[in-house]
């Protein structure tokens, strides 16, 4: 039989070939004999039985045919880290709806919140061993494991050991050493301009230059500007320090959730939920504080514009010898009422939308009750309406919370109004108009070293020395 059946195995034992020879005398070998020959040759893996049967059925004699194929090993995949933020930031302008490029919006910062997912470890995948046609196992290479690249202000999630999360609010980045880090303070080493674009950060923000005209900076926590804010919009959830000034041509605004310390204000709008301390002067500006305003520098002047505070205002000079109109409001926080009206309007509008959704849901529920199952498109609509109803309900709850917070602030302002006072250490010039808890007084002659307060429901004055 060896003369009429030949079995050849490749040197690496990954392939086996059979050749059926037609003998000069006698009968050709049978399929069973071929299988026996393969077994005797120890070819035990990867044999193509269908092809072997076809060879004998079609009498393919004298042709060498590959009849068995081994299986190479499949290497295991290494574990890898999947980053859930952009590890490489490309400063490119954001495209507006009309297709034009907004070169002020370059998305420089990637702000994250405490607990936000930053990276996920994808575990290694096991490999699969190979097999020769002789039935010998070929070893595999296992995938290598890696560790989560935990850096400053990050931690492994207590709920999922494969997740890395932020432990503070801040700016997320990948360090040169490949570690995920969250910085609660984001530092801009120069100006905020076309090189940086607008900046929004969930932590604190430090700008070591100016905020140039037309740009915006927002920080959920503290904001520190080493230079000036020039006809720009700046906002902070907590305290603000501006080492130079807020100035321009009336197009800038600074809003702070906490206290503000600033050197100079000119032709701008500043609003603070805390206290405001000005190092030099306030010129032709709108300055509003829920607490107090102190202008305590060498000049210490408030000239022109409108300055209002909930509790106290203190300055060295108010107005000027030319009699420029300077309005001072004390014992009121006007924008709280504006915010309350705005929120009440939003609640009203959402209420109208909830009514519409409720009516649509009622119609679908009625249809469902009459005819059993809704058609697919109506069922889909029902699902979307339920989701919309839940979302609108959540918005109402959030707005009512904000309304309650503003209401409490208004009560605090009302208490402060009763003891509110204006203290001028130097000169009050004619042209100042004072509104103190609703009572009005216009200054028509110079007054020096004087304090204004309410007593017996009227504005009274006394020496501040």
C-alpha cells in the first residue's frame, strides 16, 4: 500500500499532503486505506474528510493534494487603556452653525467634574494555542497586563476597578509620563486672546496676563487675573482677584459668586454675590454687590455710574467737583428680583409644555385602552413623550430650588438693608443721588467725612470720625 499511497508532512508539521497512485497491477487503494495511512503517519488534526472523499470519488490519481492543515496559535491581546478624554488637544476654531469659524472658541480646556470617568482599562484577552497536523499543541503568547495610569487628583472608581475617575473638579490632561491628572487650577501663562480662545473651566482659573477685548473666561470656582479684563466677559462661581483693572468702552462684564478684589473699574459692569474691594477707584461703571463695597485706595473714588450694595458702601470720595451724576443705591439687591422674575418665567413656560405633553399622553393612553397595543410609531411617540415629561419635571425641580435660594438671599438682603450705611471718609460732591432702602436724597453741596444711614424711616447723617 505504501507504493500506491504517499503521505507527506511539511517540515513545520503544519501541512500534510496525500498522493494516490494508480498501480500498474491490482486495484487502486480505497478511502478506508487512505484514512488508515494517514493515521499510521500520525496525521491526526485538520484532516479535510470531505476533500479526501472527493479525491476517491473523482479518482484524482497521481496528484499531490493538501489534505490536512494545522492551526497557528492566536496571540493574546495586551491590556490597554482607553482614555475618555482627548489626550492630544488640537487648537482649532469651532465651526458656527452658518459654517464660519469662531476663532475665539478653541476648546483649550477639558473640564471634568468630581467622579467623572477619565479612563478605562480594557483587560488582556487570552490567546488560543495552535496545533500541528500531528496533533502537537503549539504554545501561545499571553497578553500583557497594564495598570491604570493614575496621576494627581484621580482615583480608581469604588464601583468598578477598571475605571479611573476624577477626585476633584478641574482640567484633565495626560502628563508626559503618561499619567492622567486633574488640575483644580488651570493656568494660562499669558493673555486670553486668539492664541487661547475663550476659556471655560470647572475648577479655578489663573490668567497671568490680560483677558483681551471680546473674549470670555468662565471658572466654576475662583478666578485670578494678573493683568486687566478689557471689554471682555468674565465669570466665576466663587471669588475673583483682578490685580489691575476692569476697563474698556462699556462692553465688559464681570460676574462673581463670591468676593471680588480688584484695583480699578472703568466703564464696565461688575456684579458680585459677595463683597467688593476696589484698590483705587470706580469710574462711570455699574457695580452691584449683595454684601458691601469698599473703595479703600489712595484715590478711593466713586465717580459717575451706578453703584449699589446690600449692606454698606465705603469710599474716600464720591463724585467730583464738576458735579457728575453718581448714583448710589443701598439696602437693595435689584438683580435678585430680576433673577426671580426670569426663573418664574421659565417655570411658567415649562409648565405650558408639560400641559401639552400631558394632553398628548392622555390621548395615547386612551387609544391604548381602546385598541390594545399601539402601532409601532405611536408606541415610539409614547416612549418619547414619557421621557420628555420626566425631563421637564426635572427642570421644574431645579428651577424651584434656584427660586428658593434666591428667595433666601432676598430675605438676607432685607435684613441687611435695615442697617445699611454709606460712609465717605473724604468728600461727597454735589451730583450724588442716594437711594437708601427706598428713601432718596440728592446732594447739592459738598460734605466731608460723613456717614448716611436710616433712622426713624428717614436718611440721617453723622460724622464718620
